[in-house]
C-alpha cells in the first residue's frame, strides 16, 4: 500500500480539499472555505497546513469565533445544505465562543465543521495556557461542552484517527436525517505528529445527498388517512426547501386542492403570491394560516419538527385533527401522535401523490383558504401603510424594505421583535430569498449571517439584514468583516430603545416594565438613556451609513445603499409598542401566585390557554 508522510494537520487539510459534491450534475468542492481565528492551539500546525492550500480552500479571518461560525451556518443555509464551511479556533475561550453557534446549527439542522484546538494529548506541559482543569477527570476540557450541541464529536489524540473520523463527520453533515454540526477537537501535540497515511485516503471523492424512500406500509396508511380529509392542510417546513421539494409541494397542493401554510424555516419555499400559499402559521403567524389550522381535520406536515412557534404550543389545532408527518428524520416524524412517513420530502410526496389516485379535496376548501389569505393581505396593508405617528412601526419599516428589495435579494433576520414582523409581513418574491433564524432565536446571528449569505450569493442578489438595536449591540463586528473582504450587505437597524418584544411579553403576562427597554433599566440618568449613533458606529468600521428620520428617508437610503459598492448601514427609530396581530397562543411560565393583580389575571388567562393544548405524546 502506498503511503504519504504528513502531519495530522496537513493530512486533515489535504483530505478536506479532496472532497466534492454533486450539485445538479456539477462537481463542486464540498468545503467552500474556512473561517479562522488563530491562537496557540491552531496557528503553528493547522494554520501552516491551511496556508498551503489557499487556491483550493480559502481561509477568511473572522473577528469573533461565534460570529464566524454563524456566518458558516448561514452559508450552508443559502446553499441548502449542499456545501459546507469550516470554522476553526484555538483552545479555551476561542473554542467556547463557538458553542452558541453550534447550538444554532444543531437546532436548525444545518451543517458546519468546527475544528478547535485542544490541550496536549500527552499532558506533559499541563496545565497549558487557557486550559480548564477538572480535578476528578483530567480527560475533560472545554471542548467537551460541544457534546450537547453537535451531531458528531471526536477528540483526535492519535494522527491515524482522522482516517475513520473525517468520513463519519461528513456523512452525518450530509445526511438529511442527522444533519447538523460536526466537531473535531484537535490536540495540539497530535497536530504536529508526522504519520504515514495511505494515499488512497486522499483520493478525490464525490458525495451525494441521499433521498430515502418511505416504507410502503407507512405510505399506504398516509394515503388512506388523506382520503378521509374534508379540510386538509399542508404545513411546509424547512425540509421542503432543503429537499428541493417546493415546486412539488405547490403542484401537489394545487392539483389536490390543499392549502399550504409555512413554518418559519419553511417560509420562502413558495412565493407570497403562489395560489396555494396561505401565510405563515403559529405564534408569529397569520390570521389566515391559524384559522385554517383550527379548522383542519388532517394535517400533512412536511419537513417540519413542529416547534412550539409552529403549533402555538399545541393550541392551534383541534383535538380531533390527525397528523401525517413526512420527514427524513425518524425522531421528527414520530412526534405528537403523528402518522410517521420517514423519507425524503420530494420522493415521498411523489409516491404519496401516486398512492392517492383520483382523490381531491372539495374545491371550495381551497377557495375558502384563499379568501382568508386575501383578508390577511388587507390586514397587512392596513398595518403597513404610513401614518403620521412620530415613529414608524416595524410593520411599516418591513414593508418599505420589502418594496425596495429586488426579487433575488435575501432577507436575513433572527431574534427579537423583527422575526414576527418579517414572518408575517415580508412578501417573498423569489423562492429561497428568506432566512429567519428562529430555531435557536440566536441574537447576533443577523450580521454574521449576512456575511455568509453574501459569500454564497451567485446571482447578484444582496443580503438585506434587518436587526434590532439589541441584537446589533450584542454582535456587530462582521460589518467590518464584510468591508474587509468585499462582501456587500445592506443592514437596516431598527432602534426601539431596548428589548421591546420581550417587554411586550412581560407586560402581556402581567409584569411591569423591568430591565428590557433601556428606560426601564438601571442607568445613570433615569428616563434619559444614552442614544447610540448606529450610523457613526458602522462608519467607524468602514461601512457607508446614515440615519433615517422617516420612512421617506429610509426609501431614499435604500436606493443609496443599492448604488454603493460596500456594506451600507441604515438606522431608523421605531415604535416599541405596535405589532401586527395574527398570533397563535404560546405557552410560557406564568407565576401561580403574585402580589400583582395583573399577574394573577394573566395566570388565569394562561390556564385557559393550557386547557386548549393537545397532548403531545
């Protein structure tokens, strides 16, 4: 057997460069690049190996380990899980900074390869810089924290271990059922060790993403149940988009007369004007979708994990409704008494369609759904129309940005009040131009994700990031990253003076304003919080920026941003108390007893919500 002598780090990098993926008949590199911040745990060996392959595997310098891993996640989402980015850090705090991003990838079923330095396998110099020592277990390092938030975890203590570990990590990241982050902990002294690797290990490999077919028995049962439906409903989740099944879902729904509603992850699979599209469902959903959910007798849930924001904490459906869950992941397909159909969304839907024969729902059902959606659009128009109020609402800002966006521009948002407003109010013009990270609701995702989307863009579209002042202050350094690397995005900062949507929840459940809006926090001058000049802050990082005093200013600012050659940040003050209605109920903890009458009243109302819940077993 022919061998080649390389250090473990060199072998790891060479292997990654030899991996390809078939995308629509074209061979593309599986790993599109590396986000890296180097420290003593990865700079002398891994960085040395990466520097030698810049023509094949480019390395991009991040500003924060969490941020660069979030950018990698957004890249994977933009590529619909068909290409992967790598993020590497040193040991200790650098590695731990990536744990939040790993959780984001895990919750959203998105692939990213995380490579973190670790302590010495031989333990001779222990304790090394940034090492955390566990007195009763010397094998534990901070990298063990990733076990809870990754799909694949391994610590490389011997150079030959990557021969078996790397293929397994990739297989999991590309598996539609197990997809998520993979983590390799690279001991510093192991990275340097030379080893005789089999040359065949580095032979180019072209990966394909499997499309598992459903069990015949499950499929027959699903078809039989669908044929009993009088008021069927399709819930399209993120799995529809990753499977490339959006056109198939639209065709199936149109021919069978079944309305389609979307989860947060699924939004963007269909355009807003598709004849079967009836809006977003759930806690940040539309009146149309939630009304259809309440009326549905059979629900076909495709590619969704049925998160509480989709189900209204299981208050959105009748107790008699039956669920059919098409999902590549067995775990998700078996949730909440659903009839499971385990398989790829595209292939399973085709086989279900064939099994249904001539069945079609009553044509009046889809017409009824379309009428509800028309009413929802009228409601949206009312809330998005300009007024003479001193500050515009989120809804008005969302509409203004939506109107200015080109069909191929991608909207990026995450935590805070903006998710509800864009889920409801952003009217998708082209498929796959909407990224709302709400599986983990990760504050700080937005700006880093904009960088990832800008890297992934191939059709000339520009990422448009909508972010609240709270998330902006939490993580904003990738504004500088995009300027440094030449990846343009447009950022709209909605400044409503704090964490306004949590203040809304606090008040709705009987609490008083406390520690959410800046005016309700412990500050040096009560009632007069310091104003952050977001435009000047962004300018200091090299971006073009301006503050907008009105919706008209914002319209002009967006035209200006479109004409710029670099990242542009627009800030605008927004109302902290106005929200578009349409929400389903949401189960959160409310005190059983309180000295506040408003809390006791909220508790009574919340008990009524819980009385509506289906039992999810």
